[in-house]
């Protein structure tokens, strides 16, 4: 059945050829279960090569589990995690970080920005030191942010320096990590452990996989017992090769970066086509694969009547997301309809 492509979410996309081929190859014959297979070893080694460090690597089914278990590993139940008010862990994970940490509280910064600043972290980490306040232990940032903006390497380093000064760990939610690397033109190492990030959740689902995220601990000591956490949380896949093999396809071929760059280019393509249309406003800088559009409700209604799907859960504007398979011709159709509906 042919369905016209939509840009409401990069989760709408199918599996990219490189991931699909690797899964197909992993499907030949039988292999040991629970991660004792050659594909899982190969995928973990591919991450170590990509990041140029001997990190500890784990594979889970989805981003909620990745973020929640990673943060839980950094905290005790009486600790807190500092985050942006826009953070996915704060707004869209149904309390999972608190649940898996047995109560570690999320402390959202009092800011209108999706990006945390060192002073935001310092304010929350030092405002109280009494026993009645959940003791800050970690900071989480999203790269790119939920509004499609990027932390520069300098900004990540500044946050990391503040964390080190205050005795905090730094976690990065990288559900669209590939898009960030492509946009900044930097190496994965430069954006993570070399900048002071302790733990990264690298998104595969939004990068061309059917399902699966990777959790990278750059300090192996922090990963102690994490395999048991994954098992307890129902995240230890018995047929682990089907979570890990697609990573081999993405990483060894370089498709992970090409996929990110393509999504970014399509977002920029739409932005360039509509940026000067009267009555329209780009809510945030288009820096990765997201575009947030502010327009009248009349425009949004007209777009929906023309069959377009989009979400308006951040600031009331329309969000458009572009995945690895975004068709530039279809992007142009969207741009033309936005212009027509705005006339």
C-alpha cells in the first residue's frame, strides 16, 4: 500500500538499507542468545572504534529505557537530576527516570530555553544543601535539543566543567546524536567524552533502525551492575543479535552519519523555502533535522485539510521532522502547501 510521506515524526521512517541488510545477515542460522553472539561483539567494537575509546556498550529497545536506566545508574534514590524544562525525560517519559531510580527527582531549570547553561545547573545544584532537598547528582542534556537546537562543543565543555566543579555526572540524551554530529561536523569523541560527557544514549531508531538504542559509558567503572539493571528492566533481548546487528550496518558503512546529514538538509530545504513568507515565523533556529513553525490556526487547519500531519506540543507551533528517507520532492510539496495556505 502506497502512503504519502509525512514529516510529523522521524519515527515514521522505515529501516534504512544498511540496517536491514545486517539484520537479514544476522538472521541466517542460529547463534548464542543474550548478547553472546558475534554480531553484538562486533557492534560494541564498532562503537569503540567510532568513539576512539574503550567504552562499555549496552543495547536496549528504546530511548525511554536508555535514558532512564542510564540516569538511574548515576544516582541513588535520594539524588536528583538537573534537566531542561523541555527535556524528554521531564515531559515525555511518563516518570520512567524516577521509577527506575526508585525515586531520584528530576529538577527542571527555570528557563524558557531547551538548552541548559552552566548558571542554570549551578543555581539548582547550590540553592540548598540541607537534608530535606534531593541531593543533585547528575545533569542531563539533549543533543540536539527537543526544539532542534544544538549545543556547541564549547557549551558542552562549559557544562562539563561546572559539573566537575560541583561533583555532578553529565549524561547526554542523543536520540538524534547522528544529526548533531553531521550538523557540527565534529567527531563523536569530540562531542562526548573529550568534552566531559560521562554517559551517552545513542539513538538508533531515529537514525534508520527498526528499534534499538545504545548506551555508552565512557568510564567503565560507572557501568558496574548495569547489565543486571537491563535484565531487571526487561531490556535484555534474548535474540540480542537483532538489536545489535543493525548497528553494524549503520556504523561500519558510515550510513549513520549520511542519514543524519540527509535529515538535516531536508529541514534546511524547507526553512529556505518558507522563511520569507509573510505571517510565518520559525520558532527556533533550524540547526538539525527539526523545523518549528509559528503560524495562524487558519494556516494549520488548511494544512491538515490538505492531508499533512504534524504536532503542536511545543509552544503551539507546528513541528516537522525529517528522517533518513525524507524525499526532497515531498519536502517541496510541503513548502508549496505552506506558502499556499498562508496566502
